[in-house]
C-alpha cells in the first residue's frame, strides 16, 4: 500500500476513495480499523472512522489506531480527510487529530485544505466559501452538531490546535509546486506546523499535491488528494489496471437523515414523484416507529421510496433542547442502522443514504467491513459494492444534484 488515508466519517471517506479511484489508484475503503492485513495490490487504503462528532480524546485514539494499521501496510504517505465544510467545533476534532497524527509521524509543513471546487468549496485568503457564500452564510451555521459560524479556517483551527496556524495564499499557489514548496518552508521557519492553503480550482489542488510529494502528512477534503496519485505514478509505483464493474438490479430504497439545505431540497423534489415517509426526531426519541413497519412500508412502494428525517434546523433544535443533542442523534442513527439491516434482509439490493451520520449508521447496521469503489454518481459520491447482492450510495448532506436519489438509483443499476 502506498497511500494511507484516515476519514472522519463514512461519506467523506467514500468521497476520497472516489477521487483516488478516478485518478488511477487501486483503492479500497475500510469500515473502521481492519483486524487483518490489506489484500495484495491495494495502492490506497481509506480507513473510514466515525470520529467527527465524538469526544476529542476518542477521535484522537481512533485516528492513531488507524495510522498504526496503515503504517503496518507499508504506506509511504498519509492523508487525514475531513469534510469540505470543515465540520468541527471550537474544541475539535480536526485540530487535535491533525496534531496527533503529525506528532506520530514527526511531520512538519502539514497542509490544511478543505477545498473541493467541483462541489463549490473553495478557500481564498484563508476563508472557506460554499459557492459564492462564506461558510458562515451557507446554511452550515445551522448544523445541529457542528455549526460553522466563522469562515476563517485559520482562526477556527487556531481555537482547536496547540500550535499556531500558517497560511499560503492563492497568488502563491497559482505560481505552482515550486513556489508552494518555498512558501511551506517559510511558514515552517515561522513556527507554523498546520498551514492553511488557498485553493479555488482543481489546478490549485493538483499543484498542492505535487508540492507535497515528499511530505509525510496532508489534511483536507478529498480534493487535496487529486495530485497525489500522479506523484506515485511519476515514481513508477502505480500499476494501471481497470477492474470491471457490474450494475445491480433489484429493489431500491433511499434513506436521509441530513438536515443540510441541499438534502432538504432534494427530499422535497423527490417527494413530488416518489413515495416518501418522514421520521420526526421526536418520534425517533420516543421509539414510536417500529423498524419492521417502516421496512414493510418501503418494500411495498413503487418507484424509489424515501424514508427521511431531514427537518429544518429550527425544528431539530427544538427537539434537541428538549432531549439533548446527543440523545436525539443517537436515536435517529440507531433507527436508520436497524432499518438498513431490515431492508437488505427484506430483499433491497440498492440502498441510498444521504448524510454523513446517517451513512455511518447504515454501514454499521449492515455490518460492512470494506467497500469496492464503483462509478461516480455526482462529484464526491461513488456507487460502492457492499456485497455480491447489494450496492450502496453514501453521500454527504450537501453533495449531489437536485435529482440525486433518481440519479443514484439509475447508475447503481446500470452496467458500466
């Protein structure tokens, strides 16, 4: 294995695996830290954790265990992947995990770049934008678990990290890998280990990746990985092979627990053409929705039935105030985990999930250990084979086009 990656949630990890696969690396996504060695021939391994919103100490410990396993596979370089909207709180977990990994690898000049221009995420003058809006005006300021109220990634990260935070601006990045390397050296001399780097286009990310060819650790969204396979290819380390992909016919069901603006719009659009059923946060906490009944309803519907808990932020906040944010999140995730298992046991062969926490619950409910990466549905969202009889699509809340659920179902069934 050449490149070892640690993702802080399942959908983000599949996004990264998709990026690496498209760039020509033989990539496998692992669900949690594996208990056995990787198969021969895997060039990039992505260990998907569920560490984004857990206590900082637990996130650090899980990430270090993943690093130990990846180092044992012979990886030459490591990448810590988090959301392209930098989902975290002032306490963590991005800064503490990045610093712990850097300590373990004795790494300096650690790039911090959540940019992913293909999905509208760009970093300019250290500020994160979603489309033409600052992060703090994009809807992420209302996220129920990680409200992002400051778009300055330097300032946000400095609240989490022990050390100071540096910056390489867009003008320097545009000058190419040599200029970036010089700027990273200068930031290192100034005492900064975590260095936020601007990127507003794919070319910027590729240049950053090339500049980081000899760095042991990078951090960022999946876009920061775009330039890394080329480094390994230039060194003659990649084997260019293409594994055949096959579509999966059969029943399809969509699940959504994301409260993002994009997903709520997708749910509303889907509801105009397909059967939908809402799970309220209050019902989930109260245990008022038997899993068997929900599964039976979905299996009896035509089209692409959708079961969702994607309420507006004010509604979610009211329930969280009454019961506590963690209790509400756990209740919804437990329900989706059990529902995913019941649906697949009932014959569903194509399962679509929207939302990072929801997708993590689905993966846990299905007991998956690794996933084969297939074709791309939308930027950052591939189809993945979970078993011989089941494929899944796991998307982050803000990803995908307006008809994402239909797009996913169609591509999951299609031959390459």
